C-alpha cells in the first residue's frame, strides 16, 4: 500500500509540476535541470539519468517529442565539484505557412560543464552555486507543399519544398540550487541564467525553383530559469519541473519570437 501511495504521489506531482518554458524561436533549446543531486561529499561520484517529455506550441506550429539527459559529478572536496551534462532530444510536428502545412522534425543536443561550490551543508539543508560553459547543437528538417495558379497554362501547380537547418549555440550559464530535506524527500528549488549566441545554416530545395543555401547569426540573448527537483531518497528518483523565460532578441527578419514549451522529467540517481 505504501508503494502504491508513492507511485500515485509521483504521478500527481508529474501532472501538477509540468511547466511552461519560454525561449527564442530560432534559438530553440532544451535545458535540463543543472545539478545531479542536491548535495555532495568529498571523493563521491554522483550520476543522474533523466527521461523527458517535451511539447512545444507557438503561432502556426506544434511539436511533440522526448529526450534523455545524463549528468556526472565528481566532488574534489566537501565544497567543490565538477559536473558534465550531455543529452539528446527529438521532436516532430507541423508548421503552417499561409494556407500550407508542413512536417517538421527537430533534433537537439545540449552539452555543458559546471564548476560547483557548496558553501552550506548540514543535516537539513545544502546550498550549491554552479557555473560554466555550454554548447547546444540542433538539426531541423521541414517539408511542405504549396499550390499556385499559372495563368499561362491555366493550371494549378503543386510545389514541394524541403529545407534543412543546422544551428550552433554557445555561451555560459550559472545559478544556485538549495536542497531541503523533508522526511524521505529532498525538495530542491533552483534558479539559473544562460547567456548565448550562435549561428545557423539552411539549405532549401524546391521542385519549382531548385535549391539554395543561406546562413545567419543568432543574436545574443539571456534566459532566466526557475525550477524545482523533488527527490525521493529511498528510490533515488527525482521529479523535475522548470519555468524558463528568454527575452526577445534581434529585430526585423532576425527577430526571435517566444513560444510555449511543456516539460515533464523523471530522473534516476545512481
């Protein structure tokens, strides 16, 4: 009965803690929770594996998918540690172009290295400050059909267009996480900022106009994230939720508009 209660508890939390994340459109990214565990000890290696559901919606498009992420942390002392985070996400959906609707596929690979500093740790609470470089690599593919009327042939022609985009974002991140023990649970709210910029390259192929390519820079932008981890220590299982907001960047054709993302993540510590 106790195990059934725990499963139901996690299921309810998973529903209640699913959150909305706002980021820049051309600089889309998935940023998993930054810390392996809410505290560390000298010489200990902590690892966390996360499975995540992602749903994204915005003006004219919808994306759904999933991903995984792994964090490994090695503690040099009771106050300092180094962590490495690596993940992969894949999503598919649709995007509207005027009266046409296309099929969209997105793959995203985040990577980061953080230095961690633990100035406070006792039986009830721990505080970890972290920061370091990050890189985010993305691939996307869009295929859609459009129709246009040719007055010379008096016919409607269907044109198929396919485009592929490669995106590279780089920058730094930093923040803090507090671990508060409550019975068998550890509740760990965290705050994080990320400052990034990058480049993108697009190749387009059309059945009517041939192919071409272009490249552009992604303007620098800063995003702020607020989230919470809930760790059930007997199972070493963590439920994570995060709210992120990125300021609009650029102007004109390079403007990055926001969209809404729902993230639900379960993690296992080992």
